[in-house]
């Protein structure tokens, strides 16, 4: 007697409903002429669905594959001209360790003493690294995975929502910079190279255990092709739109199953901590801009404590220097991912 495949059908139905919510969100934002409809539309629509207790579900490897587009976009922006500017970034990049240190110094006691989380959860909730990496490290250390997921999802949600408002009204930036040329106008050979770079970088990165392999792997392979003169363009506009759609959907789905208790503790803690992060980011932005280390928009985006993918999208639509912004975010994520687990083990050993 064969076992019916009900779970698979349920998962498929949940994903279809998720896509329906996301598509409705895009339509509403498009009709109302709201900014970034392919990012904000799915994000807020899926957030509403999650809060309505709908059984939404992410798209798994499809969403991961979409992130490779952003890795390729960053890599294609690393040109010989950008490399020649790296020495000029050293001073502002040198501020990143201080930035991380202050975040930890404030964030860990906040989550541990004020919010009442255990130490592993407090530690990895405070770390401004990649969402998935902090959840994995926190789980290995015995932390509360659900709390970590909600806290970091809240951080990303708020930053992605507020950052465009600050860019427009605070810095006078516009978010209508063309995100790329239509696929039909790009050389087929370059499109093929971009696709190969995405696949090889992603899967090759996973094979060697590279953190953030879906973004960093394609970024490195594409950067080599760009510096070698084989490609001269970013991914087409259609691909960037797909990446925005998947990122927005993923942020909203992160709240599926949230309870009132989690809203009061984990989500509220994430909101307050994000406000603290915003103040720190504003301070560092002021330092780099006032000292002439960075233009206002680039300085703001470089120190915004959002995820790599989200900051890449905002940098593209704001017409910012993508190389400058990503160098700072890569430095932050690298230092957190390599240093946070070591520091956590050392502190836990000292406390015993």
C-alpha cells in the first residue's frame, strides 16, 4: 500500500499561495505608483499573510538561486577602475571593526540583561552578520533559533523599509536609476557568461564551505571575468527584478507562525535594537561624510546594518557606487562570521 504524498501537495499549495500574495503586493504597489514595487510589494503582502496566520512558505533553492543574480551584479561592478580606488577606502573600512565592537558592547547586554535571553541567543542576536549564518552559529551554541530568526528578520525588514525613505528625504537621492539594460539588448555571449558565473560560483562556493556562497561565490567568479575584460555589463533588468521579488517574499515569509508571545518579546526586542543600530549607523555615517571619506549616499549605505542582498538592491536603484558599498559590507560580514564564534566560545569559557 503506497503512502499518499499529502505533505508535498501541502507544501506546493503553500508556495502557490505565497506567490499569489507576493503578486498581489506587486500589483498594489505598481497601481499606486509606490517605490520599489517588486521589493516592497512582495515583502509587505507576505508579511500581512504571515500575520494573518496563512501557511506561507518560501521557495527554497529558487530563492537562493535568485540571490546569485545580486552576486553577479556586484562582481560585474568590480572593474579595474574600482580596484584602483581601493586604497582610498582604507580609512573608512578601518572603522568597521570599531563599528562591530560598539554594536556588540551595546547589543549583547541589551538582549541578555534587559530582554532576558540566554547568552548564546543574546550574542548572536546582537551580531550584525548574515541572517542565516547567525542562526546557524546560534543553534550550534545552544541559542533560541526561532528568536534569532525573528530578531534578524525584524532588523532587515525595518532597515529595508526605512533606508529608502532616508535616501530620498534625507539625502535627496532618487530611486529611479535604471537597474539594468533589457536582456534583449545585451550580447548573448555575455549573458551566457553571467549565467555560468552564477552557477559555478554558487555551487563551487557551497562545495568549499564559503559563507554566503550564493552571493559571494558568483561575485568572485564574475569579478574575475570583469577584471579580465570578458564581461562589461551587469545582469539584465529582468533578472534584477526577479531578485528583488524573491528577497521581498523571503523577508515577509520569515514571520510565518509568529505568536503574540514572540511579537512581545522577540519582535519588539528586534525593533528596539534596530533603533539602537540606526543611531550607531547614523554616527558612523556622519563621521565618514564629514571627514570626506565617503559621499553621503555611499556613506549611509555602507554603514546601514542590513543584509548584503538588500543593500545591493538599494545601492543599484539609488545609483550609488556599488563597489564602495559592498566592500564595507563584505568587511563587516567577514569579521562577524569569522570572529563572532571565536569570541563567543572565549567568553563562555571565561564565565564558567
